[in-house]
C-alpha cells in the first residue's frame, strides 16, 4: 500500500473515530483492504506511540481536552493501558520505547521502570537486549524493581532514626512524623516531644 494512501486512510479513520461515527459508516467509507489494514495497524506498538504523540501535541495546542479519552476511544482500550503507553512515551528513555516496539519487553513491565533515573533505565535496557524471550525481560524487570523497593526502604530507615527498631509497623506514620519534626518551624518543644513519644510508644507496642 502506497504512503499517500496510507496517510489518507489513517487520517480518515482518526477523524471518523473522533466524531464517533457509527462503525457501519466507517466500514462503508473504506474498502476491505483498509479495514484489515487498520486492524493490524492499531495493534502495532510503533503506530500506537505515533498516534499518542500526535494526541499529546494536539492537547498542547488546545485541540483536544483529554489525551486519555481520545486514545481510549480511538484504540478501544482501557485508560489504564493507555497510561502505560503514555508513561513510556513521556517518561521513558527512547531506547525503552524501541524495546517495546521490537517486542523485547511488554508494555506493562516497561511502564514500571519509567519512574527510574535515566541511568537506571539505560542499565535495564542493556539487560533487556540480552534476553532471548520477552518473558525473561519481564522477569528481570520484576526482580530489579523488587530490589529497588528493598533499597528504598533501607535508605528510609537510615534517614529516619525512629524506624531503626520498627521494620514492619507504622513506617509511613513514623516517616511522616520525622519529616514534620525536621521541617516544622511552628511547633513548640512540648509538641515535638509529644510526637516523639507517640512514635516511641507505637513502636514499643507493636514491634514484637
């Protein structure tokens, strides 16, 4: 199929779906070749990223209100799935997107590492390239993220002394309390002492 025809039918399909045209109308306006072509095209990750990038641009220009709504309607996918693609598109390094497009790693697992630093994402992509199967790449990411979670918790314990004797109970509460003590300037000494005692009492009560 020629590039001009491909561009024309892609544009036509997007416009029809944006206007919520009934499926029967879309089918009547295009031939069988187009219908089968678009069904395959929509399943292609490279095409999905391209369409989402266009939606992002149109959102910035004020042409559409919601990228998620437009994408869910166009791809007939859930908002959760669309968010995975957007995470990779907007927060992932370019090489990560390439790995998804080549089928080296699933969208769900690739999306999980987009919150990591560029350096860590690059290290993960290097390992993904060495995997022979997509399941191996997914397992590597799952293991990596589990280790990252463990490291983050260990660092939290070092940063906040109140957690030293409290490995399993009230980490969020103690974390927040410690942050408040370190940053609050309006608390009186008696109020600070009360917060510290509360944390200590909770730890003593539930540490066993």
